[in-house]
C-alpha cells in the first residue's frame, strides 16, 4: 500500500497522535473478483520491462507459478488477453498496455485526491463541513461500474 502522506496530527479527541493516510485502489469485475491492483500492476510492469514472465517473477522475488496464476486470473476476470507469449518471451498485448496505463493513471489520481483531502481534513485537527464535495457518497455512486472493454477499446481510437 502506498503511503499517501507524511504524518499529521490528530487532536481534539482527548488524545494527540500522529497519523498518516494509507489507501488501496483496485478494479474488480461485476462479480466482485479482482482484475488489477497494486500487485498485479507490479507484475505487468515487470513483464513489460523484462520481456519474460519468468524474469518478471525473479525480479519480483515471487514464484513463477504465482505470477502466471495472477496474470491468468486477471485475464479470466477481465475477459481480456493481457499478456501474450512470443518466441523470445512474453509481452503485454495492446489491451494489457491500455489496462496497465489506465489503471496506473487512476491510481495516481486517487492518491493525489486522497492526499489533498487528508491534508484538508487533518491539518487543522478537524473535519471539513459536509458540502456537496465532502458529503458521504451514496453506495450506488461508489460502486458505479464502467465497461472495462469499452474503456480499453476507447484508447485505440
């Protein structure tokens, strides 16, 4: 889990302590099965850099079988072919590249937003007043799903 911010102070609850924000972002399918998160992003990045699932596993210090299983599970859950084997190793498909880059962009955006919100909420030791921007988000909105296939194919046009 990436650390979003350095320590901040939590006061006003009868105790003073140092806190830091941690968040985790992942994509899952309609059945709630994970497609990609931080770990699978690291795997895909290593495959792209090394040109090999085996070398990616070595680089990440993970068993080949686990890396292969995570890639296959991501493909099964997304319905996309993410990695293809070549005569010389493996490489990401166009769908794999698009999934990886879009997810990395989403992850960075979420981290920036969470960091900014964390600073606003905790820097003065109090909670921001609820406004349309800070009011609790209804579950239907939080769970809004995009068609992964339409998002990925949008990149190619």
